[in-house]
C-alpha cells in the first residue's frame, strides 16, 4: 500500500533498489547529495548533478525536465553515506519561473523497480523558494527510511548546498546551472492535465544544424539546432551563424531557451500520450563477453518507459559518446602538435643546436614523440569506434519505423501506428574520423520548428553540384521522403499535409504524394492558390490561439480538423507577394505552438531581393540539405558533423507501399 507522506513524515523502505520519480509543472533540475553521519555533504564529489549525473548507487538526469526518474541502489552507496537527499531547483537565467510559488506543486514518488509506489509526497507550501530538499533516504539502526522534507530556500541552490555543509556551494551551483543551460535543447516540459494526473515520463534530448535551419532543431540559413541538441556551424555559406535551437545545429553554440511562439514559455518536448504510463519493462541483458572483452552491446539497454524510448535514449548516448571520443582524439593531436612545435622552437632558439647532428637528433626525437602521441590517441579512438560500431550493428536493425532508414526491413511490416512516436529520423550524422560509422539523427515530435530543405548551391561547403536543376530535384525528393515519413509515423487522422507548388516545378517529385491521395488537396499553384492556402492556415493559427488563450480549446467549430498540419512550400518565393511572405513568416513563428508546421524547399539566394526582412524566417527553420554536408555541430565541443539525408533507395517501392497504407487508413476517417 502506498504511503502518502506529509512534510516531516517518514516511512520504512523494504527495498534498496528504487526509482524516485519527480513530476513538476515546469522544467526543474534534479540533484542528489550524499550526506555523512552528521547529515553534511563533505565535498562536491558527493553530489550527483546534471554535469556529473552518476555516483556509486545514485544516478540523476543530465538536463532540466518537468519529469525526472532518479535511480538509487542503497546497497551500492558507500558505507560512509548515511543520507541521500533529493534536491529540486529551478534553472536561473533562462526566462522561466523564478520561484516554486509560481508553478504547480512538485510531486515526488519513491517506487520499486516494478513501478510499485512505496511512498509519495506532494511538496506544497512553497512561495518565493527556487530550490527545495524534496525528500531524503536515511539510515536508521541498519535499515533505510524515506522522509518527506519539503524544505525550501529562497536563496536557491547555492543557499541549499551551503546549508548542507558545502564550502564550494556557490561555484557548484553555478556549474550545475551552466550545464543545464547548455543542454536546454534537450529539456522536456510535461504539463499536468489535471490535478491528479501527473505525467510520468523520462527526460528527452535534441540536436541542431549549422547554416540556417536546424535538424535536431537548427535555425536559419547559417544557424539553428539539430537532432540531439547540437548547434549549427557558425561558418556557413555567408560566414555567419545563428544561435542553436533544439537539435544537431549549425556551429554557433550559443543556445537561447527555446520558446513556444504562442505563449513565450519553454518548448514542450514531452510525449503527448506519455501520461500515467506503465513502468518500463526490465532492461535487456547483454550476452556474457569473454574475459578481458568489453560487454557486448544490446539494443535498448538505455533507460526508458518503452522500447522506443530506450532506443531513442541509446541513440542519443551513442551520439554523445562519439562526440566526446572524437573531441578527446582531436585534443590529443593538438597537444602533440603543440608539444612538437615547442620542442622544435627550443632547438632552433639555441644556435649551438641548429647545425650538426645534435640538432637533427633533437628534431627526430620531437617528431618521433609526436608520432607516438598521435598513434596512442588514434588507438584509443579506434577502440571506442569498434565498440560504437558494434553497438550500431545491433541497434540499427532493432529501430522502429520512425527511427529506421528506408532500407530497413521494418518498413516491409509497416502498419499505420495508433499513436505518435517520440521522434522521427531525418538523416544520419558522422564525423571524418569515424567513417563509416553513422548515428541516426532523430528529431523530437511534435516538431517545434519548421524544416528548410536548402536547394541552393551556395550552401554546399565544397562547391560541388554545379547543376542547380539537379540539386533542386534532389531537394524536392528529400522533402517528399521527409513528408512521407512524417505521414507514416503519425496516426492516420492526426497529420494533414498541404502543398504549395506555385510554378508546378515539383510535379514529378510530388507524384507519390498526389497519386496516393494522402494530401489534403492537390498542390496549390499560382498566386491565387498560394493566397488561399496561406489564408486558411493563418486563420487556423489565429483561431486556435484565441481558443487556447481564452480557455476554450474545447469550443472549436464543429468539424474542425484537430490534426497536426504540415505546409510544404516549393520554389519559394515564386508566387508570393508581400502579403503572402508576411503570412509565411507568421506561420513559421506562431504555427508550431498550435500544431501548424512548415517545410520549405528553397534557395535563399532566390529571395535576396527581400534582404534582411527574411532573416528571421530562415533562422526559424531547421536547415537540411539534399546532399551530404558538414553544417551541424554538437552542443559540447562544436564538431562539424556531416549530415546525410534519409532518402528512399533508388528503385525501391517502399515509399509507394507505405503511402498506400496511410491513404487506406485515412479513408476510414
């Protein structure tokens, strides 16, 4: 039977392996501190936080989220630990709430590994506090108990950590907040739908591209965020970079807090149907490895409530591992280069060693040391790549359709889903040192930023593809593949697609969508068609915004299409007058917050006549390319990741087969 605790009340724990689940109305940081027999925290190494999420027996989330799941194994903590305190704090400097008094009361549950609740606690009575000790697990006469604490601190995390005896509290609190701010592209906000209906979901992540538009969330032509939270390369076609949003991104790694256009609050990346979900099934176990060999990888061995969620988190972990392994290798090579230059400078600075055998021997020794250091670094990187490659070999075949390449056999067993997945695959990412290893680029759903398929040659870093017509054709094929995938991963009645092809130049590439009957209407052509489609969608955004702001979301007109809407625009700005351009900008800014999304196939140079007027439009979109290009960057070290689009293999009929099933399912509604 679940114990519903009040402040100060305790309850015995019959299990030592536990999960602590946190549900809040806004993204919060979760921290766990380990205390000694006096209840004090001896040092920063006794604190698990987003920057250092794992300690013996304790693991916390890596980012701010509205929902957290902390793993605790009380048998694994040190014998010197007598208390495990769970702290919650609001991130600072990100435009969110500044105190718990302005958000819904946080809810904390202690559960067994099977999901059975042992004790729950709703933290009420908070006002100006921005940090709180939620509860603590403590030893008493050889047994463990849980106590509801609810002690808030108006001075925030610094005051709280100081109260627990940390002399470096200010520095640690600042470091924790910095780590969270840098990872905001991966934050999750899961709103409560009712007082008793608390969302129980794990925190999620994201990436972004460089040069305009971001995959895991990039922006603009030269900036944006991408798949897992990366930023776009700041050295895009025009040499500039915009801040990243929420996916691999273009290289400017300065990432502002993503906001929803309609409300100005943090973007809600939460799964819309992940409320009161069942506890996760047991994680799969890897087959035993031979002595001395690394553990054999297993698909789905990350945390998560479902196999899809665990695979998503596993892919995210692979991305992080590859980014950091490559960063370590490059850093080691840079060190070797610097060391050799320094040693050679010392040789050359001494006139006695410039000539003769002594100088030559010194140069050879410096070069030999350089080769040794580089070889050691490469050996370490190769070991990591072998492990990641083995993991990719087992993960890729296990991916569900939403995450899988078009050539994955899972598509041959495709059925229209009953609910929207957590994310969708828009391509692959890799680094020069890791060829041929590819990491899936997954973007969270629902889309919080539009997509821009760049059909211009100016965006290609190597200046290839002199044939602009072929590039435009490939861009449109890429857009159709992305559109088909988005249709395929949504329930039949929950995703509607509109197309504007003002000049009719994309008729051939659009044929699969048109012939299958999955479009809401035939592609709009001419200025009149452009005006009609934009007018309907703009009116829809206005109507939904008014209904939501007025608290009358259930009072929309009868027959109103509540599905997510996608507008595909080809050859922008052909057929657009000034009013249509203004409406398009409005949809890009305000549409995602109310379920209207934009996918543009365009060459930015074609719209040069508008000058800086359209800069916000490009920045609002996640830039993708129809061919491989290194315009994405990760959020940690800014690697220039090469993005490759997810295209249908030549000659394959999988696209037509999938669209036929989608059309048949839609016909039933």
